[in-house]
């Protein structure tokens, strides 16, 4: 089949239009508290054989493209994760991604076999593909819910780490390797793939950071591309020796995202945009792969029962067992149980048995597709309400304080732009009363469109934009001090770290 320039023009027109509509859908979906993945999936279905008429049935291609998109999404998750915030919750996140996955797979497999009547192979596959959570789905509805960092950190770490073991397990079961190697051999393969994947990720991350700190690229736009390539090198290198590429890409991205590299803010913005593009393409493709004519009441009933077992039994039990290594209050464990949203990952994982030609794989795909849609429709809108009922919300930071940062690479400093909104108690405070860390200074104030260089006695007002220069090593302390004064005004000098203690 040839692909000429006219077909390319048509492809670009349709692709750009669909992507633009998907971008607009982000705003619409956030307004009603639903992850945008539902809109993207429905767009794919509308473009498919029952809508516009585009036919897409290539499971092998869907499998390959899905894994490529997941690699980019995981890279974005690692690069944008703040290690300081995630580190205290990493033990719980790792436990959820390993112990929790095993418990969830076991419970789901038993329920799928004895309650739903699936064969053991399909039952184990259903349990495995439904076990991982999806960071995009979770955080798209949690951005407006103020939660303790140990809760958000656990959810973020879990969603970044649990893809790797489930991909390995689904691949082994779908390919029949479990029967060939036995339980002990299969366990050894899983351990090897995860450990080797982490090792490749660490090598790509620390090695790449060492190189990036010593190379001077001619354009700032090249740094984000180089960082993303380094994470994908970790993925490809690990996959080449049959290790977990997903573990490698996430660990490499986590290291690079927290390394002291040039143009970090630009890199984060670039990978965030690329991850959105990957999500849009992934969800639309998965929607195209669905044939609505196959969805009957039997599939819907099976999906409802499977979702009930997952939400009411498997997920809570996996959270409770995982908490053995990191005890947490019961209300927070309850929220973690309810916040285990499934997104693209379960649907992508079903393309593995589809590509392997497993008997019943098409029905499995349909069941998981319906399960993900129903789970998202029911669970996502209720998360803010559940957080309030369980009392896991924390006092949010003052809404009158907005901060952006830009790097000043030659002096290893950052330029912070602080906007004083009506709710902020920075109003009426003198510049000298801010008591910023030594080395950090308010270099300019923009008021009513006019710029001025402040003195110590200059009084801050609502609507002011402050430009604060701070050495990079003092940035966190500078931001913390500004937040304290914004919340407590002049009294912040006595309140100290009260905001930090409340988290």
C-alpha cells in the first residue's frame, strides 16, 4: 500500500482537528470532574466503524503504539515528580506496586474464575490487567483536592511503578511462558526483569545527568529533547536484554527530573505537552479498536461484576496488606482504596493477549473497556466528596499566592515571579519584613503596569508582581518563607513552620 502526499494532507487535517478537539475536551472534562480519557475514548469510538467508518483492527500495531505511548507518559510522570515530596511515600507506593498487585491479581483471578466462570488463563489475565492504576486518570480529578503529601505521594509512586510488574505478568501468561517455566521460574523472571530494569534506569538517569551537566548545547530547546531521549534509551536498553523497559524509563526519568540540569522548567513543560499528545493518541486509538456491536448485556454484566469485585474487595484488601510495610491512618487507607482509578493501562494491557491470539482475548478487551469506563464514571466524580467524608483533605495553601519560576543558569539561580492576589496577607507587609534567606532578594515590583526597584521600607500591595532572585540551593526555603508570610502576614515570623507541620 502506497502513502502519497494527498493522503498525508488528509491525515494531517483529520489528525490536527481531532487533537485540537481533544485539547478543548480537557477543559470541559475538568469542569465536571471527569478524567478526559473518557472523552478521548468516545472520540475514538465515534471515529470507528460504527461512526465515521474508520476501521482499525491491528492488535499488533495497537500493542506497539500503546507501549510507546505508555513509555512517554511514564517518562513525564518521573520527570515531573518531586523526589522530596515522593520520598516519604515511596515505601508505600512500592508496596502497592508489588505486594498490592499480587494481592489484587489473586483476588480478581479467584473471583473471575468462580463467580464469572472464566477459564483460569482469562481469569488471571483479567486480574493482572485490572490491577495497575493510572496516574493520568487519578491526578486529573485530584488537582483541586488538597491532600497530605503522603497520600498523593503514594498514589503517584504506585501509578508510576505498578505498570512494570503487571506488564511482565500479562506477557508471561499470554505467551504461555508460565506453563513452561513453572511458578518458581516465573517468579525468577519477574524479579530479574524488575531489578534489571531499575538498574538500567539508574544507569541512564545518573549517566545522562553527568553528561548533560558537562555539555553545552547551542539551543535551550535541545535540552528537553535530550532528556527525553535519555529516558527512552533506558527503556530500549532494558527491553533489549528482556528486562522491564517501563521500570527503566520511570526510574531514569525520576533521576533526571530531580537532577540539577539546565532548563529544568522548559524540560518539564515539554514532556508534559508530549505526554498529553501521547494520551490523546493512545485513548483515541483504543476507542477505534473497540467494536460497539460486540458490547452486549453479557459483556456489561460481566464488567459490572468484575468492577464490583475489584473496587469492593481486591483494591481495599491490597491496600490494607500493603500498609504492613508503611502503616497509615484508616481514613487515608480508605481513600487510597477508593482512589485506585483505572485508565489507559488496563486497556493497553489487553492488547497483549490480543496480539498473542489468546482464546477469548477479544471478549476480555471488551469487558475491560466497559469496566474502565464504568469505574471512571462512578469513582472519579466522587473522589472530592470521599476525601471530605474521610477527612483526608488538608488546609490548602492560600489561594492569593501564585508563583512561577525561570532559571538563571549562569549564576545557578532562579527568578521567581510572585503575584499578590486579594486573599494574600502579603498586602501591607514591608519588603524588609519578608526576612527572606540571605542571598535571596526582591529585585523588582511591578505595580499598575509600572516597574520599580524596591527598598526595605517599600510596602507590598494587592495586585503587585514581585520578581525575586534566589540561589537555586535556597529556592525551597525562599518559597516556603513567602508562603508563610502570605498565609500569616507579619505574624509568620513567629508561626515558623506551622504550615509544614499540618501536612
